[in-house]
């Protein structure tokens, strides 16, 4: 068996061609100023774009927060409107109905319990619904015809 020995690496020397040789000392190099000006202009433009996007983001955030506040206020008002009336509110509505439709006086209804007022309210309401069906308007002193 032959033992494997590593092959030595020999660096290749490549001659430099005249086109890749460094320019002579009297040769005029192109100035880097236009490139630097271009780079500065690009940087300034990037900063302007970044500032513009920051302003846009701030405006968008402001609009989003305002819309969110408006939406939440609308939700709160809907929740308040959709709550069922309290017992006292129902009592006041029934008393108002009885005063206007049932010809009761406030003094007659003042000391009564909620259940008594509710019974009167339902009695008068059923009577009026039977007497004046839906779509028929009751107007005092005016006859339709």
C-alpha cells in the first residue's frame, strides 16, 4: 500500500497587464465630489422621506385614535339606550299615560304602589287598544270622515 501524501500547493504568479497597472503620477484622477454630492443628496432625500413618513404615521395614528374614541363613545351611548328602563322610569311613563289617556289626576296616582299603577295602566291600555285599533288615531273634537 502506498501512503497518501499531501500535494504541495504552489502559488501562481500572474503578470500584471498594462491595463490594470496603476496610473502614472501625472495622470488626473476623476474627482469623488460628484459621487459624494450624490450620496449626500440621497441621504437628504432619505431623511425627507423618513420625516414625511413619520408625519404620515403621526397623522394616521391621530386619525385612528380619534376614530376609536368616536366608536367607543357610540358603543357606550348605544349600551345606555338599549338598557331596559328602571322601575321608577316605568312608573313615571305609566303615570304620564294614565294622566293623558285615562283622565287621572296626579293626586290620584301619587300614593299608589307600582303594582297598582301597572294594573290601571294595563286596564286602560287594553281598553284603548280595543276601542281604537292600530292605525286609528284618537283626536278630541275632530272626526275623520
